[in-house]
C-alpha cells in the first residue's frame, strides 16, 4: 500500500469525519456560487455602467438605472443562496462519503511533471464495494476497461465521452461486461480535479517512479497506473481528491 493511501486511511477512513480541525477539508466544503448568479451579476454590472453613461448624456431617465441594479443585486443573492446550498451538500459528502482509491485512466499531461497547476484526471473507483481500497484489483479493472472500450461497444459511449471531453465532470457507472469479475460492487469512472501539492513528489506517478528506481528499473518503462485517494458520494455526484494529511 502506498504511503499516501496509508496516511489517508489513518486520517479519513472513519466516518463521520470532523472538518473543523482540518483547514484543507474546510476549504473543500466551500460551496460553488453557480453560473446563473455570476452571469446575472456580470450582466447587471455591464448594464448598470451602460445605463449610467446614457443617463449622464441625457438620453435616458435615471429610473432606467434600477434595471441594472436589480440584475446585479439579484445575481449576487442568487449566487449566495446557491453557494449556501452547495456548501451544505459538499460538507455532508466530505463528512460521510466513503474513502476510496482512484486508479488513473487518463490525466492531463502537466500532472505527470512536478508542479502546482491543478489538472483533470479520469479515475476508476469502486466506492461502496469490497474493492474500494484494493488498488491491485482496480488496476486490473482499468486494463480490462481499456480493452473493452477499444472493442467499440456501443454501451461504452458515455464512458468515452467522459474520457474525451476535457470540461466534463461526472461519475459514470461501468458495465459489468467491462470488468474482469463482478464481485466488486458498483464500479464507476469519474473525473476529478487533481491538486499536485497533495501528491507524493507533486506529480502523478512519483511513488511508482520511486519504486522503479529502488528496483534499478527503467523509469521510462511502463509502470503501474498512478492512484490517488478520493472521497466519493455518488448520490450527490461528488468526488474530491483527499488532501495530504
């Protein structure tokens, strides 16, 4: 078992988790303002500026300014409400969602080099089954899934879209036919933001490179897929990389 996963299990495997004493987890619990509120605020700000110019030049009555004010204030409060609801959902997921290991199927290239830039990865997880922390089984499942996807099965369209569309974030179930055996419980392919500062060596694959170097193996030769600890709540469509304890 990797050092990162060992430390994550010691700190985050038990539920419910307390977030108060964990700054990194508290930051993850912060809700998203949502696109609608931000868009309304932006439109309101632009509208307000345009209307003020027109009023200043005498082309419109001052009462028109209230349209821009209403859009801006309405967007702000819409964002606040959405953020509050999102924050409650995220906190509940972080407190009670199971810890799992995500074996990386795809990742943006810069995550393979040391750095601080956040990037997207697609990982295979079995969050609620007996294989949730069984990295070796998940690695075999990744190889089986790759072969199944290459076969062109039409039932793999959703999985291929998740892999190919860089802006898509979702948790998609993997059909039993794509897995080496069917005793793992539900298995999913999910996209997740990866924060290099929470990785060994600040890049994906650092632990695998270290193991290869210890065995005097070729670092450029094929190695086992990288893995990251994650907290998952499928019902809330929530997955986050576990902060480094």
